[in-house]
């Protein structure tokens, strides 16, 4: 019988120190300080970053966005995708190895595990030992810490959609809403499960990026490589032995590069889709090379072309600006410039015009034709604004209702508007008109509509 499923072998990553380990922890701290700290940051009298779905407004520092501003979200998603493509073409999967949330939270959960159960060998011994009070205590403490951290993460996530200070009060008073409870536990459970248990399985089997990354790689993409020409044939030897006399390469076959790998692969087997370019193997290999007195760089960041041609750093850098990269840069720059220009030129209020469908047109006192409209004015500033209404493009047309409307900061208001035209001053049928809505010192919006003249 042939099994369709590969048996899962638990990976016990060994702790490692070095330059790239420091960079990984730098990104862990940078991303988590932002994630956990941003909801508590105030901007005036409100939360600096708040996605208020109930009120249908997104607050990002001084910017207020409405559902009609979905084009900006689209542009941000396009920029994110193009940035990932560009970075992957140049530097491989370093996003995965340093800043991906799965990697970041796995590092944090592994740190908790090391603090409670010990490093790699201690964890392996503990798992192999029979259940005892000491083992149960360590396992229970680890699970309690993991769960608490997951719930804190879920609470922070919900704090981006519900003001986090109010949310904290609701938690302390046991007065959370059903959806708040659901998302705190759902996001907390996802963090606990992905970072605590599935770990490398997410990167290897669940993440689509690992599957289509090869479409963005070429032989000039920076990857974690093992220099087989220098390292083979591998084998153990004493520190004082001459590897050339023994017919050996520089690899001492210590297998530490496998032990520190968070996905459990052997980088010496060549480029593999499971590799997340975290460079843990580079750090530990450099330590071994220092101990045996060999040059560093047996495992290093390089490219396939560089290994084949024996290139150094200068030759690798010369290949960065190749056609694929230049195309990504050009498209990404155009989208970024367009987004920035749109935000700078954006009028901080919006107007929607809706005709009264119950009555297209009617005759009123004074022998005038009246059309009725409803105008929604959305004030995207955070101060009350008074908007002036006017209409143009049809001679004799005037506003018979209030010509100004005051809207509170970050609020919207529907107002009825009556337009009147002297009977006989225009032919029957529909006439194109434009409403002008202006706010002194803020801007002006023109919206198209029609005025109906009955026969």
C-alpha cells in the first residue's frame, strides 16, 4: 500500500546567534512594537489608526477614508504585491525569513518554548521522557503562556476595529459583544495554532507563496547557497588536520545547518522551495568555520550565476538592475506616484446626488417647475464644515431650499434640495445640470445630474 500522506516529523530548531539572527530579532521587535503599540496611539481625540466598520470610516492618522475611497485600498494592495515581486526577484524569500507574520510569531513562540523547556536537545529529551509531574508542569506552563499571548494578539487585532481603550474596559467588565468575542478567540487561536504547532507546515504546505516563488526567481536572484565546490567531499576531521591531505572539502559534516533550520531541510542539497532564506544556517556555519580556522562563507547569500562563475560581491551587484527588475521598479514607481498624487489632490469631502424618484417634476406656486433631490455631503475632515450649494448649466435654474449645510467632522448628512425653473424657460425633456458644493479653504466638488421639464 502506498500512502498519500507524508508522516510529519517534528522539527526542533536549535538556537543560533550571529549577524542574521540579530536582524531577524530586529524585525520581530519592529513589527510587534508597531502592531501592539499602534492601537494605543492617540491622534487628537481619537485612535490614530482605526478601521471603524460600523461607521464605515477608516482613520489613518489625519486621513479619513470612506467606502467610496476603496480605490486607495486597491492601490495599496497593488503596491504590496508589486513590492513583493520586486523584492523576491532581487533578494529571494527574505520577506519570509525576516518579516512574515508566520516567521515572526514562530520566533516568539519558539523563544517561549526555549525559556520553559530548554534548547533543542533538552526539548527532545523532554518529549521522549515518560509523563511525570515535572514534564506535565513544563508543558502546561508553556501552553498557558502560548494561549495568553495568542489572546493578547487577538485582543490587539480587534483593537484596530473597535477603539482599544473602550475594548479594554469591556474586557475588564466582562461586557464584550458577540463579534468581539468571536474575533479575539479566532485570531488568538489562529496565532496559537500556526506559531505553536503548525510552524514550518504553514510555510511548506499552506502558504501559496512558496509554490509560485519560482516564477519570480532567476539565476541572478539572491538565495541562501551552499558552495559545493568548496565544501565537498564533506567529512569529519580533527581541527589540526589538513583537509587537502585527507581529500576533504571544508564541510566538516557537523549537521548544525540542519539543526538550526526552522523547516528542517539540508541546505547542502541545493535550492529547495522549503527554504525561507532566514540565514540561520549561514550564522551557524560561520561559527563552525571560525572554530576550525577556515574562511567564512561556505554557506552564504549568493546567486546561481555567482556560484557557477565564481563571482564576488561586485559582480553580483552589477546583475541587480536587469530587465525584470527594471520593469517591476517602473510599474511600482508609477503606481506609488499616482497614489501619492491622488491623496495630495484629494478633496476632503464627497457628494452624492440622488433624484426623488417618486415625482420626476411638478408645477408649484409662481408658475415654476420643481425637481427634488437628496444630497449626501460626507465631511472627511475632522472639523465641522459649512458647505455652500449652487447649481449651473441651465439658465434660470435656482435653489429654492437652503443653500448651505453644516456637517460635523468625519460625519455625513443627507439634505433635501429643491430646484425651481420658470415654466417655459426651457424645452421639455431632461437637461444636464451640475451641482457645485464648496467649502471655503477646503475645496470644491461638481456633481452631474439632470433636471426634468414636463411637456
